[in-house]
């Protein structure tokens, strides 16, 4: 935190219009009309494309006198080819906006497809590096409405999409302020069918966003306040959502916590994401699950820099004692309760590429935001512990 706040200059942003509540999906035609869409392209992942949920979304749009199309060829970790294929469908159908539906993969791919609709430069020219976003033609960005069906990434209130570069096996963040959806629709009814395993993994992603945002060293008190309340909601609702998927109150709280995490992490992230991005890119692991696995190892590594903030967090979460260990033990107990594996080896990462993954993690854009400076040797040690299951 800066020693003299009077000299600090920064920019803080907050999310778009959010329509919340059971049945909110019925408001989708109104949201599209407000964004100027008549022929929206619904973008989702391959697993949802043929589902009753997507059939229902298309029916709602048609009932609202809109002419929707569908693109559902998105991988769980979206790649450039998915974006290119979606762009071809968008242009062929002369669609005037995107309705992104699904988890992080569908939302991110949909947002990037809308962003690239009228661009002439290659997608990688808009990676979140410096002011590269200024290379884009704002007039070529189509409007977006986002409808999450999982409670994890919070991409529905974000200005970026994560796409894997298959040539380099790296996840890259494509960013532009106008990638923020015009409206986000948080309807817990759309999440009740999510299996317990995915409910757990996506919920831990929301927790990771809130936790790393809270602990990031930059100055952003508003984001910190959002982050700690988001963690309280996760503590209150995630076990219930995993155990009783039909509980709309728990599902609704998790949707809000997810959006809060994505709002808060403009403050920063850290080594949880620095590690999970390359692990996911190389081994195609679920992002939220990978975050959940590495979380306690990163907390222990950062302990010298975050202990005081963890004490405050323990108080806010009403844990048995106000201490770093109380928060760490809560994270470990939560992981066990909802079935999160303990090690990276458990989710398919062997130890033979640790040096390579550590180098990729050191280059990840979230690495400089970690409370303790990261270098390749430190990341190698973290990975070794996360593979072996050694937290101390």
C-alpha cells in the first residue's frame, strides 16, 4: 500500500447492469433490445449447446420477437480456433450482438467473438499488455449480454476473455473496456442442474478471485470490501449448493459471490492464478478446480506478507479464532467437505514438467500482483509442494 495516499493516482471500475433473481432469464429479450440487438448470436460451450437450457434461451429470445442464431463449438478451455469459428457463424448470419451463455468458457469465447467482430488485426494483438487494447476499433465491437450458468468466473461482469494459444500452450487475456457486457443476468434457476463436482470447482474459483483480490498489495479499499463479503457468501452458501443443488437461495448467493469476485479482482490476483493458468493450458485442467488445489500452498507461501490481513479476514468470517491458521484451516476443511483433491498430481499433473510450468507461471500477467515477489525458483518450489501435497 502506498505510504502517501495523497500522491496516488489510479482508476477504479465497477460492473454493468445486473438483473438478479429466479426467473430473470425471462428478461433476456428486453436486455438484448436495450443493447440494440435484433439478431443475437447465442454463444455457449459444446456441453450445453444441445441442452434444454439452451433450447429454453433460444425460445425466450424468439418469443421476444428476436432472431437468434447458435454457436456451440467452444472447448472447456477456449482456443483461438473456437473464436475464429464463432466469428464465421456471426458474420454469415449477419448477427448484431452476442448473448454469451454458460460457464467461463462460453462467456469468455462469446465476449471475444463480439470484440473481434469488426477488427482487422489478429486477436493476439489485443492481449492485455500495456495499452494494446487501444489498437482496437471500438466501432467494430458488438454488444454483449451475459448469462452465467455456473457461479465461478464472474466473466459476466468482466472486460476480458481468456483464450488459449495452442501454438505456445499459454492462456492469454484479451482485454478491452467495451468487452464489458451491457447486461448480466444472474438467474439461479439456470444453475440448479450443475453437478456437485462442477458446483464445487466453480465455487472455489469464486473464492479464489475474492481471496486473491483481498490479499493483493495494491490500494483499492472498495474492491477489498466487495471481496470479503464475497468470501462470506461462499462460506455460507457453497457447501449447501454442492450438497443440495436445488437450493435457489444458495445458488443465488453463489452467483452474487462469483460476480463480486470478478469485480474485486481489478485490484489484483496472484500466484494462485499464475500457477493455474499454465497448468490448465498444458494439462487442460478445469480452471476453478486448479485454483482450489493450489490455494493452500500459495497462502502458506505468502504468509509473511498477508498474516495481518488474514487475521482481519478470520474476524469477518466469524472463524473460531482470529489468525492466519484459522483461515487456512477453513480453506482446507471446505475443500475436503466439497470433494476438492489435495494435490496437482490428483488432477493429472505429474512432476516431470515443473521447471517448464514454473517459467510459464513467472511470465503470467498475474504474477507481479502476488503479495510476495515471484521468481522461477519460488514457483518451482510451490509446484513441487502442490504436486506432493506438502503445505508446511
